[in-house]
């Protein structure tokens, strides 16, 4: 199945999953069979080793079909990409994960955000505790917004140890382990099928070696705390995919709508052509920033800075939201009808600025660099 066919098939299922909020198992199976969930597995592990640009294009395509599916996929793709760049999982465990991943959809995601702490990108220690036991660790705590929670094979739980000198680390918790409970159901405006539920871990037992990146809390821990920011260009591409899907419906409507007083499609009016032009400029410019930036990251261009990547993410989010808003505004009531996909795209695109690093954090980093070059 071609990538466009995958996008089309997933798009056909998207409205149903949006209405039900059910875990999108079938679209993820389709993505897996197309090799999209394993694309970033490193070549040293038998994968194709997709870089940042290819990942961005995969998520752009999946985002056009269903951004909930794309976001769940993004978390798994990011995990494999980080392992390919700098191996840090226990070797035997990752080999087992790989064997299963090539055979079926294996989903992995971090569990980091907490009710009291909020986003880890803003600093602080996790309240989730990992207690030493005779055989390993016992993990307890509650995490929020764990995307794909219902279908995860692995939860990567950020926690603090209960040692005399506490350390922080990521504890590898198999999905389905006794003591894991969905304690808060995801009920948001957009990405309703992403299943980003609250998850509580109650004395979940894992082996001693099922931990990565453990160490004292400090500058190094804070750096790891913000490591997820490396996903911002592919995430920006994901939501530009949503905007492109909205644009496609806008074009379809413009050609199909023939008011009796006009006698021809509204696509021929200056009003629609002008808005179509503005939407295309917004999206084309954003895609150029994102994909060119991703290519420069892959090429290890020393002149391409983290601040430039953050800026691309900020502008892409703004452009995507604005483009969909323009389409909805021009269509009026039809644009807000639950019977049209544009209404769903409008809701989904509102989620783009939510992901860490959020715009204020990104602008702070960019401004600090600009003032202190």
C-alpha cells in the first residue's frame, strides 16, 4: 500500500474514531503494515534508520489522515530514533522489543506529566516514586496525558527513587502489568482518539535493569527532562498535515458549491481565490521551514541552531492554526457542521500549540539566545 493510500484509508476511519474516542487499533495496524511504526529503528538493528526529515514527512502524511493516530505513532518513532542515535535501553530487552515490533504494532510512550508538577519541561522533580525491592523496583504515582495509554506495550515512566540520595530516571514498565490503571479518561476538544488518559501506577513491579538514564537530579537531569523537544519539527509537520487536510476539504467545497444567484462554483469568486491563496502561502512557507530545517538537522549542519528549529515550530503552529481558521471562517455554518471534516480539523489543529516546548518556553529560549549571541 502506498503512503497516499495509507493516508486515505486512515482518513476514512478518522471520523468514527473521533466520535467514539475508541483506541484506533485498526489505523495503527494499517500504519504498521506499511512500515511506518518501525521506520526510525536504527540500521544497526535491521531497521531503515529514518532521520528527522523522513519522520516529519511520515507524520505529515499520517496527520492528514488522522492526527490522533499520527501522535501515537510519533511517540513510538521518537523512542526508536533516540535509541538508534544513542543506545540506552538494556540490550536484551530492546532486542525483544524489536522482534515484536517487526511482527506487530508495538507502541511505546513516555509517562512524564503529573497532576501537581505539570509539564516536566518547566522543571521540577516527579512525585512518582520508584522503590527498591529485593528483585527490582516498585513504581507508584499518577501521570497525565499519556498518549495511546490504552494500547501501550511500554510506559516509560519518569520517577524519583526512594533512596537516601534520590535519583531520577525513566523506568520501563510493560503495558498490562498488575497495578496499572487508567484513572482519568481523555475528553478533550481535539485529538479525541489519541487516548491521552491519566494513568496511575500502584506498586508496579519491574526488574532492576528496566531503567534508563538514572542519575542525580541537576543540570544533566534537566537536559534529559527537555530531550523531548527534539521531536518539535516532526510534530509541527504532523499538524501541518491536519491543515493540509482542511485545505483539501476547503477546495472540494469551493468547487462543489454553486449558489443559485451565482450560477457557478464559489471557487471562481475573488473572495475564495484570495483566501485560497493566503492558505497556500501560510502552509507552503511553514512546510519549507519545517522540512528544510529537518534536512539540516539530519545533515548535522553546524549553522542550524536549536533556536532556529524552535522558531520553525512556533511559526508552523501559528500558520497551521491560522490556515484552518481562515477556511472555517469563509465557509461559515458549513465549516462548523459536524457533518463536514473541516469541523474536526479545526478542533484537532487547536492541539498543536499544547505540546512541549510550548510557545512561551520556545520564545524565551530564542530571545535569550538573540540577546546573548
